[in-house]
C-alpha cells in the first residue's frame, strides 16, 4: 500500500502545486459574509439575517490581477460547515430522489421527512439546507453571462435524481432552512440541488455555481451583485466567492495528495515495525524453545 499510495499522492500534490499549474490557475477570492452585513447590524448578525424585512442585496468589487481565460469557474466556498456530520449525511432518501412520491418511506429523512402529514420531496436535512445566495456579475456596465448548466456531475443527473420527480411540499413548513425549488422543474434538472447534495467530506468546501464564458483582462473590475440570504452566522461559518480558472483536479486542493502520502507513509512505517517485531520475537521464541530443550536434554542426560 505504501508503495502505491506515496507516488500517487506525490503526483496529485504536484498537479495542484507545480509551477506550471500554479501559474496557470488564477483565482480571486472574496469573503463577503461580514462586509455584506450593514455596519449597525454587525453586533447581531443572526437577527439581521433572520429579518425578512431587511433587503439582503450587496455589491462587491473583484479586481482581476491577471488575465483569466474562459471558462472561469464560479464557486461559493463555505468554511466551518460540517456537511459531513453523520446525522446530516444520512438525512436523505436516495430512493425518493429517484422515484418521488411513489416511494413512500421517508423515515431516513428525519427530522425533515413530512409536513402537514404529507411527504416532502426532496426530503431530509441536506435538501432542506440548500444554499441560497445568488450572484450576478457586471463588467463595465454590461452583465457577464453566467452559464449555470452542467455544473453537476453527469452521473448524478442521469442516475440519482429522477426525470419525473418534481419538488413537492418543499420548504413549506414554519422553519425555512435554505433555498426553495421551482416545483415545475424535475429534480434531474435542479442542478444547484444536485451539487449541494453531493456532500463535502471536509468542513471547508467549494461548490460550483456556474461558469463565466468570457475572458477577463488584467485590471478589469467585476461588480458582483449578490443576495446574502444564507444563514451561516448562527454557527460562525464563513462565506466566500471564488472566481477560478481551475486545474484538472478542480482548483487548488491539496487534501487528496496529502491524504495519499499520509496513508502511504503510515503503511510503510507499520510494515517496518511489524517486520522488526516479527524478527525480534521469532528470535526470542526460538531461544526460549532452545533453552527448554537443552534443559530437558540435560536433565535426561543426568538420569542416563
Ligand atoms: C439594494 O437595493 C436597493 C434597491 O434596489 C438599492 O437602493 C441599494 O443601494 C442596494 N443596496 C446595496 C448594498 O447594494
Ligand atoms: C404547503 O402547505 C399547505 C398546507 O399548510 C398546502 O395546502 C400546500 O399545498 C402546500 N404547498 C405545496 C407547494 O406543497
Ligand atoms: C435562504 O435561506 C435562509 C436560511 O439559511 C432562510 O432563512 C431564507 O428565508 C432563505 N431565503 C430565500 C430567499 O430563499
């Protein structure tokens, strides 16, 4: 395992680190969750975000420091968001996502399985907490077209989310967790939901929002008009907007490489330790047995 994992890890790390890729990936990151709260509300951000009477629009400026070639990937990044929590990850029904209301057992979706005694489609905490900030991009007074199609994995769209399954009774309770879904569009085309439901293994993650299909030049200023809807304030989460030209492993992400190297090194270390133990113990056992044998022989010989 060590022999396999270490080289794989090093190759992966190089891919996201090496000079060529590094210079190819251009990224602009803008943390907006604090700046988008008006100054007087910053003491109590939670009541700001929960107050529907306050408009949540916000404008940000992103300066392009290096030429960015299209397609430019738009990600939102959440930090300190534990999508990997066991009860969160399990709160979904894959059968229902595929078959809709034909599949009646939504018990796996607790605590968001039904409302007014009618099932929720899609049920569960993951769907219920759908991210709902929205972004618009303007450059020199003209809107930059954002392509929001094909942002989810093709296999997810084709095989995990039904073509004839429509949202039903969704976000219709008293406690709204996140975005709403258009009930006219089948789940297989609700790509934001599909992206969101591929849960992240780490508490800091990026999810694809769309693609800008025009190049951005040095010193361009992109005005971002966003709706700061999503409540990360009650658990101290951070929200960032990322424009990236990405790399073949999907942006800068060292986790995979580090994980491989770690597994590889631990395997090798364990292998060496066990080999030493094996050698030592076999030796000791052997001498013990030998001694016993000699003693027996000695006693026998005295008899003889
Ligand atoms: C929000 O929208 C309103 C009305 O469209 C506008 O007057 C206001 O300046 C906007 N606020 C921000 C922070 O962009
Ligand atoms: C929302 O719930 C009400 C009952 O509280 C129900 O009459 C209505 O049909 C539901 N809406 C949707 C879209 O499911
Ligand atoms: C967005 O999600 C928050 C919860 O994080 C919710 O309170 C709010 O009503 C939602 N807003 C929209 C417009 O969907």
